C-alpha cells in the first residue's frame, strides 16, 4: 500500500485539484493544511528550502518527496503503481 501525504494551504486551487484527483482515482492520502497546522508549516518551509521549490501543493509518497504543483501524470502514475 502506498502512503501518500499532501501538504496544502487555504485558497490554493492546485491543492484542491490535487486532493480532488487523488480522491477520484481512489488514492488514500493524508492531508496537512499548512495554513492551520504549524508543525506541518515548519516542516514544509524546511523542505521548500532544501528542495529549492515552493509551488504548492507538495506531495510525498512513502515518506519521500514525490512532486510539487498540480501533476495529473504523477497522480495517474500512483494508480498503476
């Protein structure tokens, strides 16, 4: 079973689209909203600096950075994984 984690924020259309597509394809995921979760925000700020990327959302697969931004190709890739 693949463990998917989505880091999102309030007002982020790409975050909402990513969550919607994960649900559409039946992919279970845990979502952390950095607008209200300070621990998630602190983690993501460090990751953003480490990875040199900042476009939301951030998606982790099995605890490893998978992608950021809205990526339907990556979501569909999880279905066949």
